[in-house]
C-alpha cells in the first residue's frame, strides 16, 4: 500500500479519463510538436486572468522549482526556505553550492514567515510552500500578503516563490491563492501541479504563473521538459472540471478526518492538515515506524529533518486503504 507519495488515490475525474481514451490514437506517434500544449497554456492563462506569456509549463512543477534556483540564486544570492518543507529548491541550491537559510517551522508546525522575512534581504529567492509539505499547515491571504510586502520592501530584487501544489485540498476559507500578488509584483510567482487533486501524477504536468520576464529567466536557466500530447489534453480537461475537484476535496476531507481522529484516539499529536497527508508526532524515529509498516506492506513517508526522530508523514489513500492502514498502525503502535 503506497502511502508515501501524496498522490490522489482516486486518480483523474471521469471527464479527464474519457478525454484521454478518446485521443489515444495513432496521432500520439506524431508527437514531437505535441497537440494541445499551446491550448493548455492559453486556457490556464484565461482561467487566471493572465496572458499566455504569464504561464510556464513544466513536466511537473519540479523543473520549475529547479529552474528558479538556477535563475535567481548564486554564490552571492542565497535561498531562504523553511524546514521541513518541500525540498527540491533546497536540494538544488545545495548542489549548486548556494548558501541556504533553512528556517525551522514554528511550534505549531507552521512556516515561520517572520523568521524567513528577516533573512530575505539580499537573498536571490525566498521559497514558501503554502500549504506546507509535510506539515499540512497553511497561512491565510492576509498573512501571505503582509509577508510578501515586507520581503519586497526590505529587498526589492529578491524573488518570492509561493508553491500552491496542495491548494485544491484546503478547507473553504482556509487560504486563497497568491495570484493577486503575482499580478501586482514582478518578483512574485506561484507554482501549481496537476499531480495532486487533479490525479495526473503519472502524466507530469505543472505550471508557474508570474511576470513574463521572471518566467523567461526560469525557462532559460533550466529545461522544463516537453509536456506530452495526452498529458496536455488531460490537464486541459482537468483544469476546468471544478465539480470533480470539489468531489476530490470532500472525499479527502472525510478520509483525513477519520485518520486524524484515529491517531488522536491512540494518543498521538496530529496538526490539522489542509492537504492529502498527515504529519504525525509518533515520538519515535520515522525510520523505525517506516520499517515496521514496510513489514506489513505499507509504504509511508521518508525522513523530514530536523523532525525525523519524532514525526512521520503519511499520505492519505482511499477510505478502504486507510481503514486497513489504521488497523496496522494500531498494532504497530500498541
């Protein structure tokens, strides 16, 4: 049972599956200039009230994260990020020899925005994952707005990246997209992924929204990969399937409520998650729990320093999977 990748257990919606099946023809053999890619870029731009050059497509959001570090960080321009958080930007910076200011989460396992802001002056890039992976915590729009303005007042040349990969799983009113800040500031961009609530992890589609010049620098600094024909078509359909996304959110909400309560009943601390995974304080090394789960054919999350000796990330599967998993967790933790 795979509870370690934060993918949707339910996969794409019916409309998206139908679109893929309808276009799985000989045409895929003529794919060096894939159909639907420009159409996808235009549709994303239209949905968010932008122009097409304000959209950068990638094979997942990973190459965009990597490219942003290559574009804006250097020996003199540091990266500021939270830990634990999604680590692609941090790992890329360390491979490049870039100085990394890694700021621990606060006591509630929220990204410590005031601490990040203090380290931003002179930085090349500030990365904020909102909702945060692995903690599942989220900052609301007023807090993000104030943070971005504080960073840019103190350091006008710094780029701020808000990663919204899990936004479609958040409870209504918990957060809003940082898109208004993207439209206001050249130095702010956001990333999204079709790998989570849209259920298209295997097709590798992600995108960034930002100023055309900012995205052009990212694109020229690192290869984004070639979005494939069926991936573009699937994303094009999934993009506007709001009914499926709301159904997915509600399904995930019911499952996360069940699993969170199960851990609380066992006496374990679980911060409220706005994502499709939990970050549970088990009071033991994640590696020990992971090994015990693996013996029962369940995969759970990797280590997340500096909390690897206490916390484990558990992705949420289907209701049936999680009922089985909770029974195993109870035996392991008894």
